[in-house]
C-alpha cells in the first residue's frame, strides 16, 4: 500500500532577485546545487528559474512533513529537468538516506510575478 502526500509553494520572483542582489554567490551556494545554478543562468532571465526551484524545494519539504532540520536542507533537495522534459527531484546526503523510499512528482510554473511548485510524494514504505 502506498501513501500520497502533497506540498505546494508560491514565491514572488522579485523576492529571489532581491536576495540574490543582496547576497550574491553566498545565497546561491546556500540554497542551490551547481547544476541548478548552471541551468538557471543559462537562461536569458535566471530569476524565474531560481524562484521555481526554490518553490519546488519548499513544496518537497512540505510533502515530506519536515520543514528544515531533521536532515532536510535546501541543497539536499535538487530540482533537475529531463532534457526537453519535466522537472524531477533528486535527494542527496542525509535527506536521501532518511527518505530513500519516497518517490516524487513535481510541477513548476512561473509567469511575470510568481513561481509556483506542486509536489506529490509517494511513500513506498506504507
């Protein structure tokens, strides 16, 4: 038997841009993996893509039911994208160890002002 849990998050894109303008690389290194940063900055405007990944990480944390701590940190949740396809979640470190039997489906969207992410987590241990 499987159990489904969900998480959703919304963030203003300009909020991510302002944090980046204030803290620069320090912010990027604390929150995003190198691959996430590379993906975003390969785009004409990286901020909608950074905001989308930020919202996706928050949505995953909500689905996990942990928030911060308990081995769950921003950089341990990586949001990647299949070539020409949908985003997916890859867990690292202690987060991957603790939640090894979880599977995720993630959806990200952004328009001019907001980025939104929705996560469905399948708990394969139940």
